[in-house]
């Protein structure tokens, strides 16, 4: 797939970017992880970036969080060297899975392998620092931000650069003054949803308005569409690159895109996209080029996702379908999380008695009994899950939409709902 933009001024630089990447022992033992067509595409770049979705560390100190704590052996950096990656994007929701020691070991392991890291720092201000590369007289700045999900730095602690619009805007404008090109990576959005939410669409366009020449999205574990906004490509999500995992996963888990951007001082001139696929073979996990028929179906799907992503009204309609689809999960998570607060249940019961609210009293008592019966570890897990729902912008947006749709009695059109279900078939 090739998309022409025609912004080119001056000598060209080739930039390659791939999606979510994590490793297991099976991959670490494999030789020649990349199929020949993928390897040639990767090696064609002047600068290449990989979203490193797990710490490369010997530290085993999982932090308290919602979701799995990932890690891989430091030796697996050899796989990144096979791909000739120059920059590891480390602003994501897993880089702090084993605390500061795990993060800093990852930075050192990459640095020793000749790979720079972007998107983490010893505190929040330093996490916004970019990585700069010069090719053919063109200086390119790479920045990376992540939505809040247990890994972000604070004013006094290390971690990932938080996707906070004021700070992100300042970082982009600063990089724009120092470089000819600014490439922004963002880790965010809703997992297993192939269309950007209204907030994602607005925020990613804002990053272009701030000076980004391209925005590259990660995290959703499925490919989303792209749009050309003010002559800048926004790739909402490249999907997974190499992310082997045990058990049965949705079809989308094994599908991804490799992007190659041709650029000059005037911006991005061409975007080339190579569909890729993870497959289990004799040598372990591999990334492989798609067969002709499968590639054609993938391209058709990608074109439709891109049409939706570029249409604000249409994307909002599909977003409503997604929120209805996830409504039960989010409501149950809220209920389970709030039941972990014993004092709140008691206060709710007292309030119900004072206001003569039998239903409220029954609900409060039920929650209190449920809280007493929960194991401490389960109660803590539910509270962490609740924290994530309330602090992560992607989850917060779902909750807000659910409440608004419930208030208005919203029902999606049968046509949009039917297409939504078809598009979601690969993601379930």
C-alpha cells in the first residue's frame, strides 16, 4: 500500500516504524526471526523505530497494577539488532512493570546495543526529551507519549512521558524549533477496537496542529486506519509487530503494519505500508509477509477503516456502538471496584436509611457483604482496575459516553451496528 502526499523538499530520508513488540523465551531462541520480505523492508530505512512493549530486564519485581506485568530477558535485544532498529519507543503502559530498576536496565541494554530509547526519563519534565537523528542534512526529532496507565513519570519519579496535551504541545513545538521533521509516537486508545475514538481523533489532529509531521499510534493490538490531516499522516495504530503470547488470541493480534515514511524538510511525501503477520513455525515466532489473497482482504479492510477514521461524524457513530458493546464490562468493573471500599458501603447504607430508600439500602448491604467476602488480593485488584478506569483517558472516555448514551436513550442505526459487528469480528 502506497499513499502519496507530495510534501517533499530537499533530500529524502526514509523512516520505518513498527507496532507493539514484546518477546518470550520461544522468540529468544529463534534465529532469523524476520522473513526475507519483512527484513528487506526494515533494512531499507535510514532510521527505524520499534515500540518496545516490555522491559528487557533481569529484575523480577512486578508493580501493583491492572493487567499483566511483562518482561523479557536482556538478550532478546539481539532481535532488535537483527531488525536494525535505531530507536526503541518506551513510552507505554508496560515499561514500568518491574519498577524503576527494570526500566533503567532496559535503557542500558538498548544503549549497549546501539539503540536509543525515547519517551522515558528520571522525572516527568525529562521524559519529554526527544531523540534526534540527522540524515542527508535533514534533522529528525522523535518524541513519544503514553496515556496514563501505571507507567507514567511524575514531577519526582521516573517513568514514561504522559500524554498530557499542554506538555506534549510544548515538547513538539520545542522539537520543531530544533529539527526539520518531528515524528510523534503515541501509546493510547482502546484495545481491540479498530477505529479511533472521537477523543483520539481530536487529540492526534491537535498534535499535528502543534507541529508534528507524522503521528504514529500504538497499544490497541489491532490495526486502525490512517488519515492525512493538514498534509501529515496519522497512523492511528500499527497493531502488533512481534507479540507472541500463549493461549488463543483474536485474529487481529497476529496482524500488523510496517510503515515506511519518505520525508524531506517540507514534511512526509509518501507513506508505504507493508501488512505483516505473526505465525508459529519451526523456528518459533516469526513476522511474515502476507499471501496475495489475504493481503487483498487486509487492504480492503484498511481502506474502510481509514474512511471511517477520517470522518468525524461516522467515527462517532461507530464509537457509540463500541461503548454499548463494552457497557456491561465497564459497569461491572465500576461495581466491583467500588465494593472494595467498606466505609463507603456503610455510608451508603446510612444514607439509604435516612432517605427511606429500600432499594439503596439493599444495594449497599449487598456491596458490603460482597466486600467482606472478597479476598484481600481480589479487593486490591478490583480497586486497581477501578483506578485505571477513572485515570486512563481511553477508559474514562468510554465511561463518559456510556453515561451520556444512557441519559439520552441512544440507539445506533441498524446499518452502522451491523457494520460495526463485521469490523469487530477479527477483534474478539
